[in-house]
């Protein structure tokens, strides 16, 4: 499914290297190179950088090593803009805004790697960016943003669509985009890409949901720097629970 991805992985633990390589293989990713240290990562990039189009980077590396985000920052300074997914044992110490500005598509707690659909979501986010940057289509999904000009966003970048005060908008972790398309149009476009209408005012990317608060009837997102809580209509609670149950949340 995601065979177009060519991944360079920076991960210092052999067990997690093996786990992620196996799980990526299950979703069709067969080109994977492994680096255990930042210096090895930089060496592979210097020697074979054009063989890859994406990164998977562990944040906490071995003692005395620079962390994975610092390594990614150095790569960006060299002008290499491959999309990157970040994995970590602890998301609490990560600056989400800085990470997303570095081109991180997803921040994943390593405990979630065992959850159904997480690796597929990681791969889809990377591939959407790869295809988007090459102005192709492939199996990735791009979403039109139509206002005074027409532009496109990778579907995996989007957290939710919103109708507020008669205006439609699209929200990512860091940005908000105005659009003239209504929620019904986007819901039809994205019905097979993991989006769900949770009220008349919100269409949500369910792969980004961290939790459902049944008392407040809201959903929250993984690693959201703004800590947004989106209301869920009573009639949609069962559908949201069903999706999250399938993901074992």
C-alpha cells in the first residue's frame, strides 16, 4: 500500500528497529535503512541521501548522543526537507510547535506502536507529504482549499474541518485555512480516509484522536500544542466510540 516510501530510520534500540521494520513491511514499505546514531544517520544521508524520501526518528538516543530532533534540525539546515515521523518513549518533554515547524508529520509514543492502525497512519502521513511535494497523487490524498486562490493540503495534515459563524475552515496542528467548500463536500471526499462528521459543525480526522471524554462529550488530539477539545453531538457518540474501540483507545 505504501511501497513508494523509502525510509531512513534513526533508532538506537535494535528491538524497536526490528518492530518498526516488520510493521512497516506489513503495510508495503520495503525500502528501509537503519541508523543507530546521529553520526551514522548523517553518514548515510551524505553517501546515499537520494535513495530516501522520508525519515522515522527516535527522540531519545543513547547517552552522550544528540537527540533525534536536534539531528533533524541539522538535516533541515542542510536543505533536506524529507518529511519525518517522530517516535519517543515520552511525549511530555517535546516542544510540539518546534517539531511541526521542522516538518514532523506525527509524534508517536512508542507504546502506541503496538496499537492497530498506528503504523499505517504514520506511513500515510509520510506518503501524503512525499506525494504532495512531488505534485503527484498516487495512493495519497490531497484536499482542495478554495478561497480567493486554490491550494491543496495533504489529508493527513488535517485535524478537523469547522463551520463557525457561517464560515468554513480547515485546521492543522499549527495553521487555519479558510475555504468556501462546505463540510458535506469534504465529508464525501474523505469518507474512505478516516474522517467522521461528529456534529453539524465539525468533521474530524479520527486517526488523530487521542481520547473521547464521555462526560463533556468532546474529543482531543495527540500532541496538540493548542490542547483543543472538539464537541461531539450526542447522536454521534456511538459512532466515535466504535472507531476508537477498533483502535483500542
